[in-house]
């Protein structure tokens, strides 16, 4: 059975992953992971995160996959006992020194995509060193992956959804060169996502355009579109991949909830043998959901061919408007009381988000004030709506609005 692995930048995202069907979750800790500029978990948070996951039979992996200089490896030696004792199921590393530290503390190891693993000889050596899983390089085709899997007993993991980097599997120096912020130490400022022009030494300018309808727009020539393989779940499963990884540790809880739910449904439908039943209708629905959250457009990466599309900025079809917060939850009637600071009405799609709630996404089916049904609530009012799962006081409430 293939494992679905989701990202989490905070407890809201972690709970969203767990509640929407992830088999495992990966998180970062301060100073040791490839997302230094986003929220990360503290060492003392890991046990709580592990407990939340394990209560639902979900595994927790800790990212420690930056380049390790002397200071960083000494820090890792200090925190590795805490990672082990917290109950984390594995660490993700790219550095051989980090591998050594983890094995000395009997912590299972997954080798990161940053190691650029592309052949069975590498996997055989890592297996001898005690590595349990290899996260394969992003520039491998599906045929390459099948060939590698046929030559190893090691678990293999690949990315199936999310942002793709111009440096493919890491070792990018653009951010370091321009801003002295190393991508390989988790500090990437993503200059590749900007709009760039090419200018020759004789001042000839190369302009690149992409047409959206009849309106030309300059492209982000160093920024590839996002990976999206939901349409190809059968081929991925049949290739022998052990774990499908969703990229997105910089993304909010509603992104994690949406993408995890879509891939959970796709995997489960394939496993039941129903993939071809109403396939196009389901696929249209899944793609519609994926487009509602942050994306740069979608491509299949190197799985089927070389990526051929470059992206604009966020191409999501919807945006979130902050409309209020939860004041109370009434379990007997499964209703939430919401204090509004923007209007909300029946049939609006809302996102209710919090550290324990995760991200609950649903339509407003009904709305009441003091027991009386209403169609619309206005700024400054407290309204009650029925909810499909438990929410909590102080949870944020957003309305999804089509762009």
C-alpha cells in the first residue's frame, strides 16, 4: 500500500494533514531544515506533534536536511536525543555526517532529495550505511524510477505534487550569490520566481511572452510550473513507489488539507479498482479543488517528459477573505458561533482554521441569529452556522472568493 506523505509548517497544517488522510507528515525544526524563513516547530513541540500523529496511526518525520557545517552538526548532535525520545519515526537527512549522528542514536533515516539519488549503486551503499528510505531525485523519469525500484529492496519516495525549483533537486546558488542567503541551508529567497529579462552584452533584450487569451504577459523564465500527478496515480503506484510526497512546508493549513484530501481520494479509488468509473468527472473535480489553493499552474515534471512550461505567479482560482473568528462551538447541534468582521451568506464556501482544528473547508448550508434562519450575516454580527466537524474558539474563519 502506497504511503501518502504530507507537509506541515505548524500545528494547524499538521492537524489538517492527519484529518484529511495522510499516512505520514514531515515537519522542520529550527536551524536544521530547508525552510528557514517559514514557521517551524520547536524541539519541545516534536513530542506533541508525534502524539497527535500516532493517535491516528500516522507517522512523523523530521527534516534535518540542510548542508551541515561544523556548528550545524554539533547542534544536530545536541538535538538528536530529543528527536529520538519524542517518538519521531525518522529523520530526513542529506549530509553523511547527519546520517552518522542519527544512526548513533538509533533514529531511522530517510535520505533527502537534496542528495540527488539517481541510481541503484547509490541506494545499495546507503542501505549498507543503515538508510531505510531514499527520496529520489526529481529529474528521473517514470521509467528511470521503475528501473531503480527493480534493483533495490529499499523503500523509495518521490514528490507527486507541489512547487518545482529551477535547480531540480537542490544545490542552487542564485539566492546565495544575489543576497548572501544560502538555499542549501534553508534560506532561499526565491529570486527565480521574479520576472527576469535576458540582456546580451550588446544590449539586445530577449523578451518572452505568454498569451492569456488575447493579453500578452511577460513570463517568469526561471520559474517552472508546479508538479501535479493526480491524473497519473495508477502509473505511479504500479511503478513500485512506496511513498507519494506532497511538497509544501511553506504552505498554510488549507493548502495541506485540500491537496492531501484530493490525493487520498485518488489513491483510495485506485485501490478499490474503481479508477475508470466516472473518471473524467472525478478528475475535473479534483483539478478544480487543487486550483483553488496556491499554485503556479500544473505540469508533470520529469515523470513523462522534460518540464516545458514556465509559470506566472499564483494561478489559484480562488482567494481567501478574512471574515471572522469562532466564538463558541456547540457540540450538541454541531454548530459554530462566528463573530463577523466581513459579510457572510448561505452557500459561501468557508475555511475554518486553527492549531487543533486544522483546516475545515465546507459550504455554509444554513445560518441563524438567535434561532432565526437568515440568508446573510453582516459585519459586526454574531451568526451560527452548522459545521461538519468540531471547531474551537478563536479559530480563524475565511471565505473563499473566486478571483
